[in-house]
């Protein structure tokens, strides 16, 4: 049985989301700057979608955006078909 507490309701960042946040801070960029960059590349994304991606929610349907973010921030990205063992 799980007891309710405020910490149990917090959504946490995925490891990739944490890395995105760190690199944005290193470059003195905000999430809105990242969204503007993605929109300039033709992606339809908003704040809530980016927030969900940083937490790993809906990531399987947004691989294009994840790849674009990773490329923009210099985060290594391996496409599904390139992953060893698949």
C-alpha cells in the first residue's frame, strides 16, 4: 500500500530530460528558446508537450523532436534501428 504524500504526486525528469535541462542552463537558454528553435524546424510543439517529453511521457510518438533536441544540444542520439541487439 502506498501512502499519499506531496512527493508521491511529483513527476520526475527522465535521465534524458535531466541532460536537456543541464545543457539549456549551460547555454543560458530557456525552454521557450528550445521550443522556438523546434518550431523553426517545422515541429509542432508547445510547453506542455516539451514538459512531457522531458519526463518521458509520449516519447515514443515524438522521436523526431527528441532527435532534433538532442542534435541541437549535442546530446548523443541513437536511432531505434541503429541500437545494438534489435
